[in-house]
C-alpha cells in the first residue's frame, strides 16, 4: 500500500513532463531539428531530470524525437515531419474520426440533435477565430480541435478514443508548422464541417463517415501543397 502511494507522484510527474514537452513540440516551440538536453529542459520546465528522461523516451517511441550519435554520445532532437509522415498521420486520424462520426450518427435522435447544435456552435467559433484581422494560430487550431473532439467523444468507444488521443497531436503539429500557408484554407475546412454536421444530425452514418474522410483528405492535399511550396521543414 505504501509503495502504491509513493509511486503515484512519480507517474504524475512523468505524465506532466510528457504533456508539457509534447505541447512544446506540437506547437512548434521546440521546432524540427531542435536538440534536447536534459539539463536545459529541467531548468526551462523547472522539473526533475528523472521524469523528463522517461518523458523523452516515450516521445521518441511515438515518433516525435530521434536519436543521433555524436562521438560516444547520443543526442535527441525533434523530428522534422516529411510529406509522407503528414500523409500517413492525416490518413490515420481520418480513419479514426470517420469511424467515430459513423457511430455518432447512430445515436438516438435527441442526442444527435444536441450534438449537431454543439457542433454548429463550435464550427461558428472556429470561423470567427480564423477570420479575425490578425488570427492567432493557436486559437484557430484549438477551435478546430474542439469541433473534431466533440463528435469523436460522442461516438468513439474507449479504444477509438485512445487511438484519437495518440494520433491527433501529430496532425496538429503539422498544422501548427504550416499554419501561415494554410490560413486561406480554413474557411474551406469549416464548410466541409457543415457536411459532417448535417450527416450526423440526419442519422446518415455512411454519409458522416464519408464527410469526415473527405475533410481529412482535403486537409492532407492542402498541407501537401504548402509543404511543396515551403519545404518539408516548414516555416516557424
């Protein structure tokens, strides 16, 4: 019993270190190619090196970091996403979300109606943030995430939700890195969201699935165009 109580803070510190580091990477504050040194991260995050070390290992396992050798030392650095990486992760997220939307469209009518109303509000909020005179990328991406998370949470089971939480940050990272080139496409995405909402509201499961896959397919095409124009390391 004492061991379980003593171990709990350790897990919490690792989780906090993992989430904070992942957020920095996803939002481009630790950009592609950035070298990660435990002592510097410990000072920056004001955390012990022990949970940071575990968090770095987990992030490397998930493809955010890569290791390179310099003499006898091994250095960790942030992975630069390629076009193939982006296409893969957008395809994965699209499949997970499409299944979730399909399930959401089979909910009882009252639940579907309530979900559709929530989605319309979230989509409108995303449109407002994207069309400000000086839009804040974080606000727009957060609003987009809120929209997608709403129907995924409503429709997904535990396993789908776990896959979503694991894969979605990889997609968000690509959007953060290339946001400056994607600004003009945000409205097109909100229009595609309307098709998702209509399908869920009407209870058309297959249409909901198709609409979500189309949204992510078009998003991948828009991102590929930006990556071709600016290079695979993006602009940050």
